[in-house]
C-alpha cells in the first residue's frame, strides 16, 4: 500500500521509531519539498537510525533551507551521522 505525502509527514511524529524511519526514507525517495520543514524538525529525533534517514531525505530533496540545520548536526559528536551530514551537505551544495 502506497502512502500519500501527508500521511508520511504525519508519521514523522509517530511514537513508533520504525514508522518514523520509513516515513523519512520514503519522503526522500519522493524528493518531497513540502516535507522539508517536518524533516528539519525530525533531525531532533532521539533515534539515530531515524535521524540518518532524515538526513538522507533532506539530501535527496536538496532544499537549501536544510543546509544550516545539517551544519549544526554536523557539529554534533555522533560520527556516523556526521559522515552522512557531510555527504548530504555536499550533495545540496552541488545542486
């Protein structure tokens, strides 16, 4: 069953981390610009795997308003997320 963009955005706030993880991933696949603000909010998710997919989605969408939030995340101490953020920042800058 395919979910519409509105449902995916809502699922970013789900209490279930698996739902948030998948929602972020599919918003990135869809390159859904209307989800950028919700994805930026989701950068503060407590689950590192969700945050990794949020970073992926923001990079795929390529909206410049994600640059500063990703830079701030890049300053965080989580190495896996730091590498992903750097890769996605380069992707956004190149678009």
